[in-house]
C-alpha cells in the first residue's frame, strides 16, 4: 500500500504534501445520504486503504492545484468491482457533492469502461468522473478516476485552480493512474 | 494479389515479377523478387506517360525523396531507375495490413499500441523533416503495420516545403479529413511545412484510438470546412495520449509540437516504444502472420515462371477491379464521398485506392489528389458492365441470441419486396439477399463488407443489435450503402457520423423519457428504483443515466443502484432498493439478468411497477424468469400491428405468406423496406445508385404502418415526432401483450 500510493514528488518536482498529508489510518471516504463526503472506519470487505494528499502551490497568478491518490485493498474481486459501481452510483445519486463546508462538486458526469471495451486495455475496469470544483475562489474543472486491478482499486482526483486548463488536469490524471495500476500489477504478479 | 496478365513482362531490370498488386491509368504495381531474392513492390510507369517530361520529372523527384528517407519506420527504397524507357521504382514489400484496414477489421488499437504507433510515426516524420521534406499525405491508408512497428509509405506527394509545383494548380493536395487546416484552406497557402504532417499525425492517432475520422466524413468541402473551423471530437482517445493528440490538432501550426517532441512525449524517454514490443492485438498479429506466410509461399527466384495459361480472366484489363486476398478491405480513411457512375464503379475505384494504400504503392506525381481528379474526370475502370439485378439485402442475427428479431425482420423485408415484384408496372424486379451474423460483431463486419462489395446491393435493412451495428456500420459507410436499422438503440450509432446510416427508431436515451412517464403516470411511483446493470455496459448506462437526470430535473425521488457485472446474486441490491423505499424498479440491462432480478423481486413479493426497455421483449426473459416475469412491462420501439389502423392488411398478408402472425419487428422491417421501395420509385426506371437512393430516402419523410419515418439530412438521426412507434408490452399469463403506444406525457 505504502509503495503503491503516489507521494507528492511522484506527481512532479514542484508538488508538496498538503497540511494533512495522509488519510487517518483505517478509514475510507464515504458519500453519506446527504451527499456529503465523510471519513468512516474501514467497512467489512476492505483490508486496508490509504490516501495521500499533495498540492502544486500557486504562483505567478495561478491557483493551487490539489491532488489525491488513493489505494484500497478489498477482500474479494467482487468487492473491488463494486467500489467502481458505487462510484458510478454516486453520480446518479448526488449530481452535486460536498467535500467539506465551502468545497462543492457540481455538474458531475461519469463513464465506466470495463477492460477490453472502447480500447481500454490497462485495467480490469475504469470509471472516469468529471465536473466542477466550486469554492469561494470560483469554479474550476475537477477530475476523478478510479481503476481496478484484481482486488485492488486505485484512484486519483485533481481539483483545478485558476490558471490551469482542463487538459493539464487530465494529463496529471492520465499519467498518475496508470502509474499506480502498474505498481499494483508488479506487486501482485499480474504482469510480467 | 492478381495473376500476371498476358501483356506483363516476366522480368523488369532483373526483378522476377510474381503478380499484380494493382493497376491504374498510368502504370502497374507488381509484387516482384529482386535478383537477391527479396520481395519488393515494383511500380512501373507506362511508356506514354514517361514521354511527358513533366511527368518524368515528378517521378524522378519521388525517387529522390524516397532515397532520402532513411527512417526504420518508413518503407525504404530498394532500387529505382527513373531514366529507363519505362521508369520504375521498387520499395520494400510490407505484407501487413494498413492501419485503416486493421482498425476497420479489428477495432481501435490498445493504448500501449497507440503510444508505439505514435512514437514511431513521429520518429519517421522527424527523420523526413530533418531531411528537409514534408510527407503531406499521412493517413491511415499510408501506414502499414508490421510486427515490430508501423511503416510509413507513399512519398508520391512528399517534397520540400518551398516546392509549390503541385499546390500552384489550386488543387488540394493530400487527403481531406487528414489535412492540416493550412493545407485545407486552399487558396493562399504557398508553404505547408512539417507542422502540417504533425496535424495529420494527430488525425491518424485519433483514428487509431477511436476508429473514427476526427472530422467525420461527408462531402469534401464540408470536411475541409470542419477541419479549418471545428474542434475534433476526442471522446474515446485514451487519456494518456489525449494531451499529445490534442497538441497535434492545434489549428495554429505554430502551437503544434514538432515531430521530435511528439516522439519524445510518447516514447517516455524511450521506455514505452523501444525494443521488441507486443504492440498489436492478437487478431492483427495473426493477419500479419497470414500475409507473411502467403508471401513466403510465393515462387522463388528460379522457380518455373508463370505460364500464359496461368493468366486469369483478367486479360481484358480490368486489373483494378480485382483484389488480392485480404487486401480488398476498403479504406474508410480514403472515402471521399464522391458518388461515381454506379455501385460497381464506385466499388472498383475504392478497392483500387485501398489496394494502393495496402500494397505500398506510390502513384507518380499526384498521389491521392490525382486519383481524386481521375475519379471525377476519367472513365470508369475498363470492363464490360453487365446489367445486374437490383438487390435489397438483410443483415441480421438469424442464428444467435437475437434470431427471433432477425428472422422477423427477414420476413418483413421479403414480404415488402415480394409485393413490389408482384406489381405489373414495377420499374424492375428486385432480388433479396439475406446474410446472418449470428450476433457476433466480427461476423457482422464480414457480412457488411460482403454486402457492400456486392454491386447489386442497393440498400440494407439491419443489423439487429447495438454491438453488431457498432462493428459493421463503418463498412457500409465506406461504400456509402444505405443501411436502415430498426432494432439497435444506442444513440452513439447516429452520432458517429456514418454517412449512409438511417436510425429508424428512437434512440435508447429517449426511451428513458417514456420510462419516466410510465412510472410516474400510470404506475404512480413516488420513488423510482433504477437498477443499472454494468454487464450491459453502455446500453444500460444510456438509459439509467438519462432517466436519473430526468428525475433530478423534475425533483422526483429516485434510488439508483449500480450492479457490478461480477455479481450474480441480486438479493443485496434488491434489498438495498427496498430498504431505501423504492416503490418501482426500472432494470437497465439485458434479459438474462433481468430474469435474475425478477426472481428476487418475486420472492420478496414486490408489487410495484417493474419495467425495462426493449431487450426485455422476447422469449429469453419469459423462459428464464418463468412466473416471476408476470407483470413486467417492456417499453420498446416495436409495434403490435393488430393495434394499428393499417396493420390488419399487413397481418393478413404475413399470415398468408408465412402461415403465422407477424413476430415483433417484422412490421418495422416491412415499413422501412417500403420506405426504400418508395425511394426507388421516385428515382424512375433507370438503374438507381446507392447514393441517389440514400438522398431520396433521407430527403422525403415516409408514413409507414407503425410511424412516420423522417431523418435528419446531416446525421441520419430519427426525427422525433408526435408518434414515434414506442409501445408498452406487459407480461400477462406467460406472454407479452401490447398495451398500445407508450404515452409521452404524465396525465395531470
């Protein structure tokens, strides 16, 4: 787990840890009935989960980009797959979500792409979610992508900021997520 | 490959000729063996053209360019003699398919393969640019696939950027759809530089990633306009290459990366795209292996020469019409939309263009643009056109999981054609050709290619399902065969820009609106349970996400439940739905798993509305669900003719002809066949072309028994009207019974 989840430097040389750099041990993020994200104790069916938080500090008129990398080990492949189903379900359930007071996600939309379909060949399953990240500082693009390799799910989120294009965000996501699936594959012997 | 003709020499400059790869007005391309034993593609220009100094100069320039191309990812020049009486040029022979062919046959490249393709083509371009040259016609048909990487071919119009000898004529040089905006803009573009090749590379990678031409198809001027003004639809391009591809497609050439930068970005500092890699999917590798094996089996240097007697029936000079095994797959990237004299000649020309790409040909001087000009001005390929019958074809699943739907459509089509043929004043007699794909996407593509290659086929009714349609519409598009589908529902089919496709039903996303009305109207649901089954992938998501959006919009409570494709026990999701207070259940998915959830709901004695879309409507659900099927409702674009004013006559005719009442989708197929027949009638007694029929059908709405058929001229989308042929079917006493048209608004 420790080796799979990206550290700040893995995102790029200028990324630094956020004030809170890691998730509380033995907790996961859960979207509650009122569409608010909460940390809750590991549910049954999950062995372990770790999130790391990093940011690219704003400068030269650009805002601070915040990124998250997470990996979760499930006790079964079905359990891991259902985390991706849940991700899709969350957008049907809550088209707007609250990360914490003052931070909202809006205009959410998502697509699922199982292995072998539409050219997806790098993970057993992938869900890609995009929307807007809204704070007092304005609304900026937001991307969240989760992938499954066997019983492990990995995910990255990127919250945009002033002066950063959606393409840049996508580039961070597309560079970092396969990096994590690659690490999972090497460590679980899924590839080689 | 074709056999040699009687007029072909046995050898040219020491090269043993083995067969014809293709022929055009100006020369012939042979597969040949060098004195050293290597296989080459050898192009020979006819003496009469060689006498034209301008022509010979262009050929000389092409040879020069080819000599300067040294990249390992470009086809290399083996030898040439531009000063011979009949000038010739021999290039390395690559037996693999073109990128266009591989994608059309086997779908987009995996993302790793994309990186390899992009990195290596960029490397080839970089080498070319470093030599002071610009390719100017990079497109999927000009990229051959070998086991170790791609090979860039066709330097027929490559030259130094400042050389304007071709552009000065005002002709657009290159292939529309893969041209940079500065190339497509025409008029005052004296210099098309390396950045133009980079734009084309972006287009090629988009095509390899998605199977779609980035700016769609259609008339050349519209295509060029879109290239200059529109942003390409990059949906489906894997995220890890999307940034690079987007950069290549920048409208302003100054903002595009150089070929070297593209190479660097995709090769990841050399890791991804170096060394021996497995970069192609298994079926493409197999194709390469088969063709290589075929090439190995050709006669060696000293084997007995091909005798006169071995010459095929090709001596009349129709070489361009014949296609080597496996090389006849039309190239979607080459489709120029220009209707030719008739289906036969169109096919011949397209085949030739495909062949030219697939066999490493270069056409002296003008490349694609020159061929396009010949297409407009020149005569049809030689030969003796016979008056062939006119055929309407059915493409359907006649033996697989959806054979009931396919067989019903066959009957509807046959009935309509037989009634047409029975008329004394008919303009001609029509034949019917029915082809079965068994529900298999690969077979569907083969079927489409077969039908498209049959010059007598004027139009096709089918295919039966989303997956078979997705796999095969490209082949109909390539040959511009009008193809009318009555049962597939994916909205993506109409949105992909297939030029000759007519989606003759409302798309699935619209069914979500009917489901909404049904649930909140007659079913009175206060909290709608939506079950999205991921086993049905996009089909389920199109319906469930649209329905969810509509309910959110209206502020109506919903309980969504997305079910993993790995899950076979539906008790937990059902219990979650019921615990959350859902009083109705919409199942977005296919019938076998609908039966699983139906059984659980039955066990739980769930009494609320249970509803699904058209896949539910069939024996599979009834058989698998048994008693649990009772009360389920299917909202489907399928009518019961017994409930329609004009349906009685159809039912009676069907009963007389087939001894049975019509099965579902028979009357829809009957309707669209009659729509095609009405289009043919408007074209008069002369033998119609596919293009004319397509225009006739798209341009004029047709009132059928089930609904009015009208299509958007641009996309072939079904025009939504007051009466869209969507019906409610309810399971009662073990059978689906039609309850009439599905209402479009909630009664107040």
